[in-house]
């Protein structure tokens, strides 16, 4: 059989919310999958909000899980229906619990204050969250559920107009580019343009590393992919 990413064309995406474990009617969706003929599902799994039974207590669990393995329930229903399953992640931010445990993993402004978004702490693409913690999470999910692959809704970190001044970024930009970080987003500044190119390199490196990890743990077709916006100027 061909790999899932070569044979599955019609996809559904769950977009679960925290109250779905108590309010959602899964039987409705099982009937909907059958009626629409979807061939694969992208199901919320971990990251900003975790819906699966993780051993890592600092991963924020959906508020109304009440001990349920909600990703496991949806994954099981999708498999019974003969569908491919992609585990959806959102890895750009965490709750306060993990921040307190590893404050060095997070984005900082030029005053070394942590950068937050919608009440959460924004993780740095150069930090230990991406390089140490997420590989453990991917392996845990693969071991428990054997998804066909992974998608990530928010994998790319800060946008091009916000510079992270965490210790990891300062150190690695100096090591790889021989410069101090630019002081502001300014296209006329050659150091800023160098920083932009370096950031693309960092993200491509992360993309390849995530694929190496998921393929190593889940087989050659267990691929990770970051979701991209349709706007080429904001990608």
C-alpha cells in the first residue's frame, strides 16, 4: 500500500476545544465521516493543549478531560472507520507550569523579559523545548497511538518582526553568524537581513530534525509537517 501522504486526498480536521470531552457527540462525527467519504483525519493531540494521556505532568491538559484519553478515543474511532490519522500539535507556547520548570526555553525581549501571547509563554525555536522536550513527546505519542504522521499548527515561533533575545539565540547567532543580535527589525540593516536568513535556516533545521525523530520512532512514512499559511508574505 502506498504511503498515506500519497493516497489520502480528502481530509477532515477536528479542531477540538477544551470542553469537547464533555459536550461533543462523537457518534455524529463518525456518521459525518462516513457520509462525506473523508479518508483521513487531523486530530488535536498535544502542545499548547494536550488531549492525550501523557506521562509529562507539565503538559497542560484540556480543562474538561476528567482523566479521559480523548485523543485516544478519537484515534480509535478513526481507525475503526479505516481512516488515516495525523496527530496535530501546537508547539509555540506553553502554560506557566513548564515555564517555571525551564525558564531558559522561552523567548525574551531585549530587556530579557519573557514574551507571552494570549496568556501563554512563547517557546524559542532554538531552546530546549524544541530540542529536548518535543522529541520525547513525539516518541511518547508514537509509542501509544502509532499515528500515520504529525501536523503542527504553530511550529515556526516568533514572526520576522520580533527578535528573540534569549541566551540561546544570542549565543547561537554569534557562533553561526559572528554578530550580536540586531537591535530592531530594520531591512536596511545588514545584520538584520543576516538574522532573517539565519532564522530560515533554524526552522528548516528543526523541520528536518522533527522528521528524523518521527521516522526513527514511527517508520519511514511517519512524517512531521508544519502547517503553512496561504499568504506567501506571512509564511
